[in-house]
């Protein structure tokens, strides 16, 4: 080895060169400066100091960790955006939900832009210089694949978000704005495309992944253009956007004296089911109506009405198909109610519809389940109309087919991208060097000496691949759900039934049978469950959640249970009794007057507050339940248990309404919620000693009843709690037959739930439908169809009796 001293401006570098390099000595000039060859030889022996390398690696590692954390946060934001977009409309009234959704959508694209512009502007971005003494470290880093991966899943997230955006073409009179195409996502996708161009700018070789970058952008454009066309067509269509105004005019013309297309009293009314877009309509003061000269034309054959469907010979469960079409026809009438067309309820044609429902469903024994199913399906159509994009797509028969085709293309694109990413990951992973997200070529310079270039790899390519696969799976799920929505939708079933109703000679195809049989939990359906709350909790366990609930002043805890058949039977029986008896709704007083000793309980009925009455009778029902719990009946077990189930279930459901949905009750919602909380707190305080001293199952029903009444009578302070205890004790000690007690309570609660159901709070019931449905909303719709839209004493609706329908 020979020691050479190469002189360069401002400093010198001492290097030890091997003997084979001695000829370089001849290249040194007489002035003592190194020639070009000597400098190159010297530079090849120049390495970066360890502390400078460590500083660079730490800086790059921290920066990449920050970027990966941002990407992970963005994946979470994408899941939040898609999840909230799909299910968040159920809780649109919640400020927290709106905050989460707006925050996620606001932060998503800026994070993507920050990551891309920082580490992926081009393939040879110069990193910051690192200096230490006389050494300067420079690095050239490449992150094309890492950045293109980010761009890829940014596109696919936007596709998933498009699938979850609502497209609603309603009326301004309905108190809600139209929800149009998501043009903001188109702007975001254009910006994302610009980022894509900025990454690959100047690249000679374009990978397959680069070519696939444009496929999701094309899909985004196709989806948005389709939604735009669909929305514009539905908005102008009398079958979708303007349907309620057409239904109103149609129902008015049905009973016109000069109408040739009317029906004979007692027949099934020709309610519109489908085919309104085939009508020739004209404007009237109340909206749209079919042209008067069209009733006798052949074009009416293209219009499907309920009488045509009812008379058609249908296979594969004809009753279910006819009921589904009936639900669809009733939905169109309820849509007019939600559109605030109050004059609809006064039309004679609507009263004829009510009479038909009485003859066909309500007055027949054993049809209670069928009645609830028809109304539940009707509410599912209402839900789809206001909270999904399904109805606008059925403004033309080929729109669902085109939408499904684009979804299939999107799934195919996801598969291609997944295959390409898998190939790249496998190719890079099988090499001798580990896979990486960023590759840096670095060297240390000292004056004119440029040190040997070194490679440093940062991150793991598998991190990018995992994120891509998660988001591709998310897109596939949303697209598959989009396809399943059309396949399992009741709108598709109605379209198939109407197609065969118009052309009875058509043969049923196997796919028609398949689509009619398809059922899925993905679709909105009332689960036949109601929430339950109770003021008296005898054996209470205190959890940390209860403390938080009290601290935040949240409503009482609730539980959801399936609606028993006994409840349905009791409600329908009460509805029949009202029609055949007094002919008006009752808040429970009618059943007391019919009972032998019932008038002595009228003192517990408060004519100024429904919530007050509900809580008083709820406490009394809970006390009776303690005395006559299951297994302690003295008379017919079957009858007593049926009435008991109905009474307890409706009692706890009405208590739930007071604290969780008081806006659906007649009283002020804040006052009702406050009343429940005060009564609940007083009951908890009064029962503190009872719960501590009474072990579960240690007392007989009689003993526990006596002890409960004693404790509550001595400790209660609130008037509602005192009256409830007094009423419960009076019921037990006055009516000795347990079956008679439960029958009275079942009738009382059935009349009460029917009394509170009619309401002009359309917004409250719409929100209840969005949340998944409520029993009281189902009864609200049922009472509307039998001619009741208001409670007795209220003048905001046409009637609260059955007088016009009898």
C-alpha cells in the first residue's frame, strides 16, 4: 500500500492505495494536484462516515413512518367514508355522525396529495443534503411503485364512495332537497389523475400498473355520467320524481262523475302500481293528471293497476306477489302523505281503498301477520325512495342493467389490479434483496471527490400491498352489494310481476322465479323488533356505562326484542273493536268503560298529558307483572300468558317512546324525556333498599309484590310514581282474576298505542324509517290507509274516526 496525498482546492484527502495503483503516481502533475484519473481512483475509496449514514437513515425512516401512518389513517378514513355513506343516513340526525363523515371526506384527499407530492413527484427526486464536517451526503430516491400504489387505491376508494352516495329525486314540498350526482368526486378524481401524471412524467418505461391507473378513472367517469343521466331522467319522470303529484290527480279523477274508467263500489280500486311513464299527462292546479281522453285508449293497457295484478293468474306464491304489489300501491299513497298533500285523505277513492283493506285483510281472522307484512313492505319502499338510489334507476328498464354492467367491470378491474400487484410483490420478494417502498442511491462528497455510490432500501412493499388488497376488497364488496341490491330488491320483484300482469300470455322464466324467491338481509326490512325500557328495575346491576350515561344525561338503557304474535293480535283486535264500536280512537278509556269495574281506574288517566298517563300505567303494569309473573297463573295459562305478553311488551315499548322517541308522541318531546328521567331517578332511589335486601328468587310472587308496594309507597316522592304504585295495587286487589287483569291491560295498551300513532310529525316518522323502522310508524301508516291521520281533538287532519269508511 502506498500513501498518496491528492491536493484539491481548500483541503487534502489522504488515501491509502494498493500497490497495483502505483502507476497513478505518474498521473500526478508537477504542481501536486491530482489528474482526473487520480481523482476517480481517490473517489472510489471514499465512503460515508457511519454517523452521517445513521443520520440519513433515521431521517428517511421517520419520514417514511410518517407517510405510512398517514396512509393507514387514510385507509381508516376510506372505511369510515364508505361505511357512513352506506349506513350513515340511518343516523343523519346525529351531529356526531355528520362530524365524522364531513371530517373524513375533508381530510382524505389532502393526505393523498401530501404523500404523493412529497415522496413521489418524480422518479429521481433529490433528497435534502446532509452535511458533517467536510462531508456532504446526497441521495437520489425512487418511489414510483409506492406512489403509484397510493394513486391506485385512491381511485378505487372514490369508486367505493360513489357506490355509497345517495341519488334521490324527490319533491321540494317533501321538506328535503334532491340529492344529485356526486360531481365533487369527479373533481377529486381529476386531481388524482393529475397526481398520477406527475408521478410518471418523464418515465420511458410504463408498467402494466401504470396503464391500469386509467381504468378506475374511466369507471369513475362512467358511473358519474350514468348517475347524472339517471337523476335528470328520474327528476322529470312522473313515475319517480313527480309521482306523488300524479297519484293525487289520478285518485281525484277516479271518482269523477263523468269518469268512464272508474270502478263499482265494493270492487278492488285500480290503484296505480307501475307504468305511469306511459301516461299522457297534463298539468292541473293540484299537480298532474292523466288526459281525460286517455281513459278509453289502448295505451291504458301499458299501465298496471292493482285490480289487474289481483285478477292475474300468478304462479310461485300468488298471494305473496299480490301483497307485494299492494304494498307498492299503498307506498305511492303514503308518498303523497309525506309530500304533504293533505287533500288526498279526503278523497272518496282513498276511503274506498280503506274499505278494501278492511274487507281483504283487517276483518279476516288470522291475517294479523299478513297485515303487518304488507305495511312493513310498504315502509321498505318508502325507505328505498328517500334513502337509496334504487327508485331513480327504475325510471327506465335498461338503467339497472347498465349499472350492473359497470359494477361487473369495476370488479374485473379490481381483479386485474390485484393480479398485477401480486406479480410485482412476488417478483420483488423472491430476489436476494428485501422488498422496499423507497430505494435511495447515496454518496458522500468531499470537495471534488465524489464517494462510491451506495444503495439503501426503506420500508416494506408488503405494507403497500396489504393496503391495496384491503381497499380492493372494499370496492368488490360495495360493487357486489350494488349488484345484490338490484337482484334482491322488492322493486325488481314488482317490475317482474307487473311485466307478467301486462302480458298474461308470457311464460315464466327460471330467472323470474329465482328473482321472486330471492331474499336477503342486505335489503331494508323491518326486523319485527321493538325496543323496551322499564322504569322499575328490581334487580339492577350497576355498570360503568350506567355512570357515563347518567353523567352525559343520555336516555335510559334499552333492549330490542322480537314483536310477539300476541302483540299483533291484540293491536288488530283493538283496531277492529274501535271500528265496530265507538268508531274513534281511544287513549285507553274505552276499554276501562267496557270492563265491569273499569271505571274506578279512570282517575289514573290524565287528560292533559299522554306521557304522564303512559308512565303511570307502565309502573302499574310492572307491579302487576311482579304479582302475576309466569308460572303463577291461577286460570287458563294460555289466555293469561297471551294477554300478559301483549301488555308487558306494549307497556315497555311505550316507555321507550317516552324517553327515546318522544317526538312521535303528542306531548312536548323535551318535557316527556325530562318527565321520564325524573320518574326513573325517583324509582332508583326508592328501590335502592329493596334491591339490596331482596335476593333473586328468594321470595314468592306474592311476597315480592307486597314488599315492592311497601317500599315504593314509603319511599316514592314523584307524583307519577306514587300514582303508578297506587294503580298497580288497586288492580291486583280489585280484580282477583289474573286473566281479567292482563286482558284489561292488553286492551288498554293496544288502544293507547293506536291513539298515539296518528301524527303530523312527518319528519319524525321519516327519521324512524331511516333508523330501521318503529312499530308506531308502522301503525301510523296503517291508520293513514284506513282513513285516520290525526288524534281525536286535533284539527290538523281530516278525521280521527272511521265514520267515512264505515
